[in-house]
């Protein structure tokens, strides 16, 4: 089927700012979908005009019902950048639609501020948790953030203050590219609670306060970054475990016996497309995971309250599994290993002798590499300092390979 659908990016300058092909697509369409603001920007040529319903996902069925007839979708700026096109592409092959983008809000903001776009992080909190920002707040980072509404700038300023980045500079850009364009500059520490225009973008130059906790995107966050009840994979062991799990963009981790959720959280902080499911039997620890995932910028971490292996039965198959608790429960390791595809990784940590014995026996029957890590920290001993040993941790790391059946020649 040839292209019947056109996605037209439109700016605050309206119909006059469109190119010839985009204008023709609007005028020749039999049906036009768009926000009420966008529909008011284009001439009425007698077409069927349908405002987006809420939630916008409900419109996809309406669009697809008109398949084969000329349909035009109006969107802000670039439809393929946090826009309707990015969502619609999951339902339609590229040959069935054309896209005519306008300059995105990100491009316009970078032009106004003189920020090289390739050195800037582009984000949206439109319809998404504000806490997503935590994973991107680093000293010196430049962020461009699409707002939910006029209250978003004040909410971002409050989040920066709480995080220890009250010195950060904020620039609110309203109605970019139109006659009502306006810019508001300020510091997070002194940002007023007054609302901005609903159509705004927030630019942030992240500047830490002297006592701000440094949270790298690499594995091994400081232990004090987490709220926990003692069930925490400590920093050095956490970094070693995640190195063996080897997260890659788009992969899914099962964090089994998750404790306070540190492994799943740092897996997801490695890349925005990484996903994780934290499985934890204790309800109070599930609450801790919920608090930690927000404060550390991965609100998409899924929490499953239940005990393995039964709690694993209805989960999406993983690309990697970490077992931090419940090793001595019958069948946990075997169930996790069976769920992995070829190339999947299993990492399990043991502190007690009984859990270590499980790892040794499982490795004998299956595969894997055993490593023991001992960490010592300098602590005061009277007027001097000495080494205080933490309990050693045994790490099992195994990668599932394609099993082959020996031939007669073998």
C-alpha cells in the first residue's frame, strides 16, 4: 500500500511556516487530526477535522479506520521526536506514511540559547514522571525538557533543590517560534512558584551545590544513595556484579530477591532503554524499592511483590538475571536459568556458607565462573586507623550457550 497518511509538523508560526509539500498535504487531506490549537492554525478546506481524544492512544484506532484515504496528522515541531509519529510508527510500516517535520522545540531552544544540540540531553516529562530527570542530572550537564504544563518549571526547580543542585540555571522558553515567544531566566534556588505558560520548554544548566551527592551513570553508586534496611548489595560488589551482567540497551533484567532494588536500578541507569523487574518477597522492601527508583531516576522499574520461583511464572522472559536473595529456596536458580535465552547472563551472589554451597553445586551441574570478593575499609582504631573487613561475597557468573549434541565423529 502506498502512502495514505501524512504527518505534518507545525510550529507557532502556523500554516504560513509550512513548506509547499506540507501545505498541499493539509489542503488535500480528507481527514485532519490534531490538537485544537493546531487545527485552528490551518485553513478549513471542508475536510473532516477531528481533535485528538485523551488519552491520545485512543486516536490510533480512529486513524487506522481511515486507512487508504488521504489523512493528515498535525503535530508540534518534529513528529518523530517525542511526538505522535514515534508512537504511530509501532503500528504502521514506513511506506504507508510521509513525514514533513518542522523545527523541533529542542532545535529552536538550542538556537535561542546558543547550546550545541549534540552536547545537550533532550527529555520530556509530558505524560511521564518528573523523577525521570534524576538519571540525567550531573555536574555541567545541559538539559532541554519538554514540560507537562505551566507548573512544570517550578516543579523542576524544586526537584533540583532537593537533589543538591539549587545553583543550577533555568531558562523557560514559552511559545517558541511564535509571536508570543518569551524567555524567563533564573536560578533553581530562587525560582518562584508562579506558573509559566502551558506551552513551554525548560532548559537547565546543572550546577551542583558543594555538598551534592555525585551519582554517576556507571555502576557502583554510593551506598548512602539508597534507603535500605541492611539488605543492600554493597558498592564494590554491586559494581562487580553489574560488570558481569553486562547490560545493553533494550535488555530486560530480573532482579530476584531485590532487597532495596540497587541492582535493577543501576542496570536501568546504564541506558534509558534498559528495563528491569525487581522481585521481592518482603512488602516493606518493595516500598523501599519504590522510593529508591524515584529518587534515582528510573520510575519505570517494575516491582513484583512475591517469592521466587513462583513469582517468576508470568514475567516477560529476561535477557539477564541477578539473584541476590532466596538462593537456598528450592528451584530458584534452575527456574532463572531456564528462562534465559542463548546469550543470557546469570549472576548470583552468596554471603552465607549455605548459599555458597548452592552456587558450588549448581556450577558443578551446569556452568559458570566463581569469584570471591573481600573488601576492607579503613576505620578508626583508637588514635590510629585499621582495616575493617566486610563479609566476603561469592559471585557466580554464567552465560547460556547453545547446547550441541556430540556426533559419532566426536
